């Protein structure tokens, strides 16, 4: 039996408690058996200017999940051609891990723009999507023929952008981040300017 593995893509710049809450909820309230955080080196739809080094972000996600065996952090996209596109990553992962049945985890905000993704039709034909709600975005399924599961996860109104801006302005963020991630960011002086 192939292991059902959720892929939670993101820049995780930085990873925060909202990411962990959604990840745990998706595992506990769906048929997913494990979840991989796939740290993206560069999102073709986002500006790169405020993006922390790839390995630093990967390391912080590892700090965040600690020894929780339900989770894994993947740097698979670091070795793939840039910019990284989800369809290319999925082909690579499917070839490398034939014992896994991969599914995508995404917010309703990403589902709304999914038609802009490279080869999105192929992704919908070959992979299940697990979608969690995001404030201000529709929870409707725009692709009724696809395998899309809308998971009623808690809506977390917290973003990495807000955390970076707070750090830049010297506003406390301690409880928005996993403790070890907060300590590492503080120690390294990340996002100060």
C-alpha cells in the first residue's frame, strides 16, 4: 500500500505557528498519513527581494518540526532547474518515491489562482488537492471534476510578511513563531532591515 503523503509547498520565510497548525490539522482531519514541507527556493509568482537564504529557511522548518515523525522537510526543489514549478517537482518526486501517493496541500488563495500554474490541468488529473480556507477567499471548488478536498482547517490570520515587517519595526513576534525558530531568528538578526 502506497503511503499517502501531503506536500505543503511554501517559501516559509519564516515558518510560523500558522503553518504548523494547518499542517497538523490537515494530517489529523484527512486521510493523509504524513506531510512534507517542501521549501521553495523561488516562487515564479513572487518577488525574491525579501527571501532569506534557501538553506536558512530549510533549517528553520527543521527547527520548527523537531522530532515529530509525522513531518519531513524537503529541499528537493533546491536541486531542480530555476524557477521551480510545482509540476516539475511532482514529476521528480513521483519518479524518486514510487512508494508514495503524493497530494498537494494549499490555501484557498492558491486554489483561486491555480489556473495560472504551469501545467495545472496535468496536476489536477494526476494528484489530489487538499485545500484549507484562507480569510477573504472563496471556499468553492472551481474544478469540480478534480480530486479536491476542502478541509475546514482553522483560519489563521498570520503571515510571514507580517512577521518580517514586525521584526523590521522592532515589534515583538515571540508567540507567532515556534520557540526554536524565534530564538534562531533573534540570534541571527534576520529580517531587521
